[in-house]
C-alpha cells in the first residue's frame, strides 16, 4: 500500500479541483477523487456535492480559460476560491495524472503552501477584460498595417522610410488618396502634417514615386478597410471602458492634478477626462512617475487594481510583478536563473522602462545605460522597471511622490560614490597621490 503524504492543516474544509476541457477532477480530502463533466449541469452537481461535504474553500489551477466559468459559479455559490499558477503545484515529472494532481493540490492548499493569484472583483474585473480585449484588437489590427506596408513596398512606395508610422494621420490620408487615384507628389505631400512638409518634403516626394500596380492597389485598399474596422471596434471598447470608469468614479472626491499629463503617442484611448478619472480612482497624481502616461496607468489599473494592501512591502509587489532579482543558491554557490516574465503588470513596467532607456533627462535612463554597458539590455530594462514599480507602489501606499532630479544630479552622486571608493582604497593601501 502506498504511503500517504500528510501536512499540517492551515486551511480546513478545503477541496481542490483539477480542470480539463472535458472533465474536472475534485478531491475533497486529498485521498478520494470525483470526476464531473465540464457542462454546466456537471458544474452544478459538483457544487452541490461540495456543499454536502461541508467544503468552504476551493483551490483550482488556472488552466487556459476553462477555469473562468467554474470560478464564477463557485463564487456565486458562496465558496472562497483560491486560483493558483499550475507551475507552482506541478507534480513530479513522469508521474502526472489528473487524479494525482487533484489530490496533490488539495494537500498543498490545505497546508497553506500555495500562493493565490490576484483576481479583481466587480467592475475591476470588467475593466481588466475590456483593457485586455483592447490590446488584442490592437494586435490584430497591426497585422493589416503590416500588409499595407507590404503592398506599398511591392510598388516601391517608401512611406515607411519617411514616416514614423504609416497608420498615422498623415500616412492614412496619403494611402486613401493613392487608392482614389491621386498620383501627383505635390498633392500627396500637402496631405502630410506641417512638420513633415517643413523638415523632409523632398524625401517624402522621392518616397512617393512608385511603380503602381492594380493588384497591389487592390490589396492595399482591402487591408485599409479591415484596419478601419478594428479602429471602429477600438472606439466601441473605449466607450465601454469609459462607462466602467464612470461607475468607479461614483462618490469619489475630486482630486486636483499637480502634474501635467504626458502625451500618449500610440493607441490613445478615446476616453473623455481620462486623466481626471484616474486621479479620482487612485487618489494620487501618478503623472509624477517617469515615463508613465495615462494609458499605462489605465492598463495598470486593470492588472493591479487600486488597492495595494495585499502587498505588505514594496519587495512583495516587485516580486509579484516578476521584477525582483532571481535567487537560485545551492550550498555556497549562486547559480544564474533565467529571467521569466509571467506578469502582465511587470511587462507594462518593462515597456515604460524601455521608453526611458534613451532619455537625455531622466536619471533612470542614465542608470539603465550604465547597467547595460556592464550587463545587457534585458537586465538593464528589468532593473529600470523595478525602480518604476517601486516608485508606483510607494506613491499609492504612502503618497511618496517621485521627484526627478535629472541626469546631472545622478552623475554627481555616482562621482561622489566613486570618489569615496578611491579614498577608501588609498587609505587601505597607504598610497600617496601626487599632483602634477
């Protein structure tokens, strides 16, 4: 008979569920397992059986999207549901079955050895879904931008060489005119923004001299139409996000803005008074953070929420974001651990840091460049993202606003640090410094 593994109990009246596409396996005690079909009737029968077993808490893996429907039904039935990352409760390789998984998860959950994933409640859950859907629509629309770029290149129209993005206002006006039959370079140039006509008018005219082809023009037109469909869908989603933000703003005091909102260069949400809505929800002005725009704050609101009380310290928060330094020690040796980014919030902070790495005025940009010279870009961006995440946490928890001192102040601090190091080495080795 196999020896049963037992742990001290931290969660009583607890069950575990292993979820698949066709069946779910439920273990109420870590020994016995029952299976149910994944139809709604099967879920209802599962809930009835859990109630008859006097179960109060349920632990389940985040398996694809299969967990969402059951999670919602369990919550509505009054259970305390703990969602965990499957990688943290995986079985020993070569001995994995759905039945064994259910028993193992129940034992670990009952012993308090699993970490609960953050699942927002109420309107915050809707906000997260809408923001993620918006990101998906942007990604799908970018495929048609690439196809428009391909059609232009096939006709040797080099718009991508002279415009930062062909789906900007100037690029779309030019493409629409080309589709309608306009071939005059002067007329097409006049459709560009004033700064483009002033700074690189000759380059644009040369780029617009192409070898036009009816087939490529047809493909260009079709892909433009499909791209516009996605832009309409984005506006619909933005309206839904605006309604959710209005609900979250109800009974919130009006917060006065201290810092000017930064411009959003790409995929700006069409939401009225977005800056003020975010100010009221958070209660603090996040525009003091370097590189942080209202769009990045909106995405963070969907992923993190506005309540940071579940993170006791800033180290807990940056670790949850996947931005903490890796620690893999065995004996006296520290091994290099691979950088794994499992957190969407962490990815948002990385994108912010990426935008600052070439900054000529922000101290974090200078810090990342120094680190990149010694390590590599990935390490530098992760370190910069960690600093921004820490500043975000401190601002939301205790109102400590980030004060940008500039690159000159940062370089002065580096110089003083290096000077102290040299003085310490001079005193240690009794070296005399000669003036020339």
